C-alpha cells in the first residue's frame, strides 16, 4: 500500500529542501519532532500492518542498525532497523523494532547523513510483509521508502547525562545544519546487564561465565549459548542462532569478554535473556589481565576504538577480583586423574574414523601422563596424518574418542591444528575399543579419554588460532621435546611420503634449500644492495641476496584483482560479502521479462541433508546455443544463493548470476563474481564496465570462455595477479622490493590457478617456507640470484620515491647436492 502523504511545507531553519535531498536534518536547538510538519500523525510501530491507512502518518524510532549501502546499476538500496523510542506507547507489545528499506537518492543521502543512535521520523512509506520474520524474530512487516512522497526527518539526541556509565556513548552536541558529505564513524551506546528491559534491541559487554560451542539446531542454523555478567553482578543468558559458524562468538574459555551488537532482550522463564536479531555482530577478547586486547571476529570491518579498549580493561580488572573464574581452566596430560572431567589444550597429530558414531583423535601437549594410556590399532589407509611416531614421542600421545555430534566437527579438523577440547572425560579400567577388530584385544588397566555426545557442561571442540597465548605457550612446551628423541624415528613407507620434499644435505653439512635462475639477457655483474640504493632509478641490477622477510604473511592475501584498463589493484571479496550480495539479490528479485533471445526454465538444486526438498531456480538459456544442443555451455541463473551457484557450477560450463531490475534481467553488483566456470570465479571492474545482460556471439566459436562472455556483457574483466613485498638482505644493507608482474614466472604457477587450485597454493607456501623458514636462522636461508629493475613511482602521500621490482627470475630446485657458494 502506497502512502499518499505529501510534505509541502516550507523548509525551516536547519533543514535541507526536500527537492534537493529527501533527508531533513533538524536543528539541534529543537527537540525531536519539533520541526516535523503538524499534519503528520504518529503511529506506534506495533500498529503497523498492510491494512494500516498510511495517509498523513509518520513512524518515529531510533536507528539501532544501519546496513551497508548496496549500489546497483539502476538503484541504491539501504536497510536500517529502527526501534520505538517511547516504549510506553506500546509497552505490552514485543514488536518495538521494524526494518526500513530505503531506495534511490533517499538511501544514498541517508547513508551520508545519518548515524546509528539518531532519531528519525519517516513518512510517505509503503508496508510489505517481512520475509525473515521467522528468522530474525522482528516485526512481521517492513517499511519501504522510495519516490517523491518518501521523506525522513532526523534529529540527534543529546549526550547521555549519567556520568557513572563509562560505556556511555559520547556524542557531540554540535550539529551542522548542512549534511556532511562523509560517512560518519558509528557510535554505539552500551547498556549494563543490570539495566536491561524486555522488548528492546541493545548493545552489551559481558564476561563469560558459561558457554557451549555452536551446535547444529533442528533448522538450518547453528546455535550457541552462553551466560555473561558485568559490574552489575547480573548473570544473563544469551542464545545465538546463525547459519555460519564464523558468525558465532569465538569463545575459548570462561573469563573471555564478549561485545555484542544488536541483541534483543526478552523474558524467558521469569528472567531477562538475550537473543540475536537483525544485524547482530559479536567480538570476543581474551579476559586475562595484562594480555593483548586483540579482537576475535570473522568480520573484515568492525568498530573498535580507545573507549572499547578501556571497557575491556575495566572488565578484566573487575573479573580478576571476582570468584567467577575457575582457578585452573585447563589441565595438562601430566596432571590428569581417573574419572576426571577436564579441558585439554593440545595439538592434533592424526585422526581416523572408528565407526559412523566415533572418531579417533591422536593428540599431544608435550607432557606425559603418568598412567598407562589406551593403545589403538588403526588401518594405515584409514588414518589422516602420520601412522606412527618415534618410541619416545609415542609415550606422549593420547588417543581420544569423540562421539555423536562431535564426529562432524572432527571431520573438519586437520592434523597440525591446535585444539581445546572441553569437558573431556578420563576413564580408567577395562573397555572395548570402538570399532574393535579381531586384530586387537580389549585393553586392560589403562586410561582412556572420551568426549561424549551432546553439549552439556560446554562439551565440544574448538580450533585455537596460531596467535592465541595458550597456543604460544603450548608451542614452547612442544619445542622442548628433545631433538635426540625425534631422531629415533623409525621411518616407514607412510612417513617417507611425508618427508619426500626434504632437501638433501650438502657435503659440509649445510642443507641445500633451492636456488633461482635469471632468464634475462642483461650483461651486468652482481652488485651489493648498498650500491643498488645509491644508483639512480631506471636501471637493471643483478644481486645475490637472502630473503629476510615478506608480506603478506597470510599468503592468500597476496592474490589480487588487477584492471588493465584503469590499472587499479583490488582485494578479492571474501565469501561472506559475496554471499550477502547473492542473498540480497535473491530476496529483492521481482517479476522479470526475459530478453527475446532467451528461453526460460527451471533447474533443481539438490539439498545436502537427506529428506529435504530440492529448490527450483529460474534459469535463462541462449536460444542459439539451445538449438545447437549446447544446453550446458551457458546458463543465466536467477535467485540463487552463493552456495547453490557453486554447486551448480560443477555441472555447467559457464554460469552468470542475474537478478531482476526494473522488470529486466541485470547482473549482480560487480563486487560479486559475474561468472562461474567450475571452481573458477571471474570478477569485473566497477569503474570500467558498462554491464548489461546480452547474448554472446558464438558463431564459429569452439569454446565459450570468460573473455567472450565478458565482452558480450560489457564487463571489463579483472585479471588475477600475485602481489608481494619482499625484504632482501646481504652483508651491506637491506632492500624492500615488489614481486608482481613476474610473480607467476618466479613461482612457476599462474595466479588464476592459485585462485582455484589447492595444489598451486601449496606450491607457493612450500617455496616461501624454503626461502624464508619460519623461525629459521639467517644461515638456513638460501642465497638467491635476482634481477631487479628500479623505477620512480608515487606513494600513498603523492611523494615520488624509488621502487624496485623482481623481474625475469624463477625459483628452481637444484638437481645436485653441491654446496652453494657464499655471498659476493
């Protein structure tokens, strides 16, 4: 239903004329609503439905979440969440928040002018049913604002008056009557747990006093639960439902600190509880006093400032003086007692399935259990990881059986990962090994470790990151394991496969790693790095150096997208962003008239879980290709998720995701791939593309590749490139150089293969580990013969500086065991 209210009053002081900008910023001298036209009647959010008469009506609320502005070829879209500011208007209702979707200039102006925490009055809206009400538990309807009738009045609240709250948001009282062209830094207000009221959407901090690792719910989401407290001494239960494990809090132990944005308060069993809602995000911090304040989150962008750091430190200090934390959060194997339940921090060495309900994990923590541990015989071909170890190391290894729901988690674990296993049980006595065969008898008088099914008492498995303080401590313990003990390893065929790439040793005992070859034809002698830095730019240099360090350390970040037309270099969008663009396009797809050259139909997408119904998606095919019997050469796919697109890409040569825009087919936002070819994804340049859905000209073409499709769609194809910065060293100096244009020659792999091929990725990892061994000394690093070119370029500040780039050089593995000569 379209609201017909028109606002024709003259703009008062502090407003921007609505014909210039449909967002009116009210003067800071007036209270909220003081300058809203008098003919508008405010209606409570809880009264909104499709049967509501919207004529001359307005809705007022505080912006509690502002999504990302999504720009399409034909329109801009922005989704926000507003919350009833005066809860007494409908205190008995739970529908105090409602989603508002803005279109066109309104969306763009709102994104530039309004921040979370501002109060808005919306008029000229339409009402539609919410398609996500069952998931986000918000209002059953959404407000849509677009066109000339839609208008928003914005007022800024004064700063909080309570000086006791260190978490209060410090907002400036100064408000310009002009709209700032810059996007404002978000400001967040945090509520203490003792001040929570039912029916509101809030942001909170808390210390974790109990938690369960995420587990699969009955629906499509994972569920995790936790209990938090703060200086108010209130303990609040939280339940989080998210489809992706990465969106759940990364809690490692009791005492960790969580920050949650946009959680809804509600009564359950007579107590206030928290549940995630639309726009939910969470960041976790180590709760240890004096530890680094490092946010744990999967999000690539999140708000974190000095006020947040101060809040974390205050909670750490307060929690350290409370009795909420266990004195010993984890127990090493050397201190385990029979019948005990405990948490274990360890490294996974190998794993093997025992039967459909049990998986064996072989782990160690560098300490030795004083009791006899269970021994398990497993077929070598069923084991992932080494099948045997030295006699001394074997004494330190514990066999852990994980059951039921934890088996699925265990399948995802990789040998070498650092784990924390929660609520592990030590059982003494005689027991039958799961999956026992006739080759193994029952073990007697041993200590066995079992992780039972379920999630009671926080039972579960968590992979710890490499930079975790607990992992760093564990590494030091493992490194203390005697080198002599490691040398006792008796190699079998399985272990020989593990060390096949170990370089041979030279006659003088120095290990030969690898070398480099110059393929240039320059007739120049090697020079030192100090000489290179003294020379003028524009020259070619031959150097003999070692690699001191490199960036990025996470090598997947070295893969970039390059536009040959505008020469821009871009990061590859992560799957979370791409999945969001697909989901947004899928929800917003309306009726569409297919182009005259296409034939429309449907394709079924198989579901993973047994018994679930397949989903039918709309597809458009080229009539020319169809007439030639090439039904799988090119598919225009509409309304799919990222996961569904990847699944279909295995059976079709080329898939182009499309959406409906203005009743016609259009490509998705070019932040998403415009083409899927098997495991490969292709992106287009936003700046240089003139994208439109057209039929490719395939007459006389044997293979329809990405270039033909990009040309037909008006997309400037982005090229995969590798970009790294290397720090070189010799006896005289160090020098930062780039590895870019000849990076594929250097590694002997193509960047496009690296983007889709695990083997190519592993090849680069292995090369860099040889050139710059992790933790290795300078003497262990090979000497490299490189060709460098120097040139002038502008840095980020616009200043000219001399840059260096590796060119016409390839890394090779030597065929002999002769020792390399030393530096020049």
